[in-house]
């Protein structure tokens, strides 16, 4: 609904922000195989602050897909 409201030519964007904006929630299914693999990669990394490049790419991809699906 937010996308439709923003796409209208004469939509008042100032008012739309107050009542049309929904709070975005990212839910992660801990039983999904991709999340299980990422958890194992995090647990096996030697430093908790750094991950390998592939894991960072997968995490970024999941986040970007969630943003796209939510309308950003």
C-alpha cells in the first residue's frame, strides 16, 4: 500500500509519512537451511568481529532482498 500511495502523482508526501508508514520487521526463520549454514560459519570463525567474504555477501544479499520485498 505504501508503494501505491507514493506512486500517485498528487500524493501529499508529508501526510503520507505520518499515517501510511508501517513499521518494518525482519523475521528470521532459525530452522531454514541457509540460516543454519550462516550460524555454523559464525560459530566457526576465529574472530567474532570478522567473517569470510562469502558469508558477508550472503548476509548482505538476504538483507537487500528483505528490503526489496518490504518496499524500499
